[in-house]
């Protein structure tokens, strides 16, 4: 994991006067941003989309492009410094699997969710040059652009698909949160609007730096001793069971994760209303403990009048509106 990043103050920051108190009625909406890395298994695409409809939420899916490449075509992909056909997260097992996934991606887009990039082979880019990152971004774009035709269903490609790939995918999260000095240059060349690869000491407003809006998953207190942990299922999985599934304690792990998520939400809801970000993967670690904890949280809070469960792009727009209102009111 890279060193913790400390976001700079910026125009999106919550500009409350020092020592002032804002009444609940005057507070901005509490934003909650749920994101998924990898975005693989189709049953979890369906589960998350159904959940979003039930609770009136929009999510962000950081998609890895090898998941829309069939394993039989694996050697068509080559990551920077890697052999052809290598991917840390594998490939799709069949054309039918890819076709189902493409359908979910398109429907999720139509439903208002963010589809964003997690590059392709889920490699650690800490030593990558700008050229390496650019190559991976270009591969992501080309794979997504041609995905329907490459998987034998070109005639089923939605009319707006290519425009969506070219203009509608503008967010990025680095695998392992691992970045290098060349990343920003490559992101700007690739048209990336926001990067969600940071980790912050707690919930923080995004920073605007080098032409990008940068978000970070926060450290939140967790467990009996309230030790900080990144608000992501994988980190909980490692802490709770050393990365090995332990079905016998799944309910306990769910309870611990939910308690941590809810406490982090409550603190911001009662305080400065800094957006809360929680990250998950399309993997049911500890037999789904962390998905269930997330589902419980969003079921409880997303319907609240002064809460909005939103995608990253929606959050950017809402934070800009928040800033305008604050400037108009003199805060």
C-alpha cells in the first residue's frame, strides 16, 4: 500500500467559519459513495444494480478490461512489462459470460451509475512510466470499444456504446492504490476527470491538483480497539481472517464491518458532512460479510431526506453546487 496521502484544501472544501455552528437544517446533504473494484461476476452486477434501485442509489464500478476478454483470446492482451495473456485477475471463461457482463455495464450506465477504469490486468504500477500507463489506458479503451464485436455479438452492440466508451468513462482507480509519478500525465492524456486512488487519514474532501479531481478512501475506526483501517472489504478481510475465508465467523465480521461503516457515517452526518467513501470488490469475502454490511448501511441511510448515495461524478457536481451556495451565503 502506498503512503497515506493528505489532500490539499481546494475550492471543493467545506468552508465552515472557524468555531461556527451550522444547524442541521442548514447543512448540505451527506454524500455516500459506494464503489466496486474489478466488477466481474455477473450475479454481483445484478445484485448491486437491484440494490441500487431499491435504495435509490448510484454506484461507481471500476472495471478491469480483461474481464471482457475471453480466456481463449487472452494473448490478445499484453500489459506493460508482462507476457501476452497474463492478468492478475484472469479473463472471462466464455463468450456468454462476457456478453452478460457487457449487458450489465450498459444497463448500469443507463441507470445512472459511473463506469470507470481499473485498467486491465490489475498490475502494480508503482514503477510504471507515463508511457506504460498510457499504453494500459489505450488498451482499456480499445478493448471496451470493440468488446461486442470481439465476443461475437457485434449486431447487439447498443447504438450509443462507442460514444459511451469514448466520452462516458472518465474516472480511474489504480489497482492496489499503487501509483507512480508518470500516472498523472497519462491520466490527463487519456481524458480522466477524477482519480480515486488515494487513501486519507479520515473522510476528506477531494483535492483538485494537476488538472484532476482526486478522491481517497478514508481510514475509519474498526473493531474492539477502534484501530484505523481503510474503508474497503479487502482490508477488513485481511484484518479479520488473514485473507482466508472463515464462514463460521461471517456474521461476526459482518457486524464489525457494519458497525464501523455506520459509525463513520454517523460522525460525518452529525458533523461537517464530508462525503463518506466505501470500497468493495466483486468478491464475497468471508462468505459475503462485507457486502451484507454495506447493504445494511445503504438500506438504512440512502432513503434519508438529507442523504444522497451517489456516484463519483454526481458527487463532483453536488460538491460544486455546495460551494456555490456557501459562497452566496458568505460561509
